[in-house]
C-alpha cells in the first residue's frame, strides 16, 4: 500500500476515533436527560387534576407534596399500604389506574395505594438521578412506617423497579413484599441492548442494579412481564425474576408491549397479585 493511501486511511480512522470519543463524552454528560423523561406541572394544576380523579395530595412533614392517594371516605382503614414508584415518562397522577385496580380488591379494605412522585417530576423540586430518588424514597418509607404499623408493600413500574429494589434492599425490615411491573435486572443491561456500540459500563453514573439491590431482601416478589416489551425487554424482566431466590411468582402478558399492559379494572391479575403478596406471614389474604 502506498504511503499516501496509508496516511489517508490513518486520518479517517483517527477522525472516527475522535468522533466516537466525543460521542461517548457527550452522552456521559447528557445521560440523565436521556434516562429520565419527567413531565412538569404547577401545584395548582396538579391539585385540580387530582380533584377530578377523586384524589388528594400525599404530603411530607413540611407540607410538600410527595405523591398522591385517593380521597378515601370509606371505613375501616385498609389493612395494607402499597407505594407505587411509577415508570419514566409523565408524573404520578398519570398512574391512578393502580389506585383503581388495587383499591377495588376487597372493596377497599385490603389496600391503600399511594403514588410516589420523584424529585424533578410533576411539581416536585429536586434533582433527577439515583441518589436523589433513593434519598426521597427512604424518607417517604420511614415516614409511613412511623405513621402506623400497617404493612408496607412496594410497586415498581419500569424505571420505578430500580427505586423499589433499592428501598427493599436498604430497609428490608420496612418492606413486606414487592410487585414489579415490566421491570429490568440492571439499567446497564437495558442500555447495552439499545446502545450496544457504546461502553455503557463506563458511561453510566446511575447504576440501578436491581438484582444486586434485592440481595438483603427475602420477602415475596411478584413480577409482571410484557412478552413483546420493546423498552426494557422481557429478557431483562426474566433475569430479575430468575435471579431472585426468595418466594416469587411470574405473570406474562402475551402479546403486550411495554406500554400496552391490560390495566382494565376487571383484569384478573389485580386480585391474583394481591393474593400472592398477602399469602406470606406478614400479610392477610384478601376476602373472596
């Protein structure tokens, strides 16, 4: 090969390498804007929306809104509490179907559902990211545990499976069971699936390693997978399920994609998941 041709090829390869490095650096800087897709709204707008949905704010000790719950008028108090950590896009009030579905089990006597809002989502202040989410989640979990002695369960949907896993691993004595909806085993695995040409192990700052986070936890785990999940993939959900050694049960919605799970109020899985979670020593089965 002639020296001129060699020099030209070398210049092209060098430019490609520089471009690749610059792309990696750019994605490293912007990664949280690529991982998290929060929707924002003012507190008055959200309060008006909550009233239309027959909901009310879930506030912390300072009065700040940290999530939402139903405006319950029924008695007696539900026997168990379920904190929902929602998926990536939107904000907590977009997930009120979890309130409708689970609070219908046992005619409202089985579950009180609270939908947690992440820092940086809705009207909530705070930074996006794993550390910020975990700190806020731990504070909410501890406040609920201090409020009364009813068992607390977690629901982690998609991105929220990371926070549910982290809290169960850090405070296993506070968590009686977990329901994972379209979860992943590791964020690195999801990123590698979509961006296999990038060194995601080196780039990612927010690890969200759910399999590792769950190791201190031994409670009951229910997992729902969408067979055609194009976002986190069904394979990631199965990895999480297979890697958990404790009591567990798997549901697969055949033909469903990540955002097409059947959330209809009469879907049988609401009661099936409820009954599985409450079959352990820390829970009571819902009435037939």
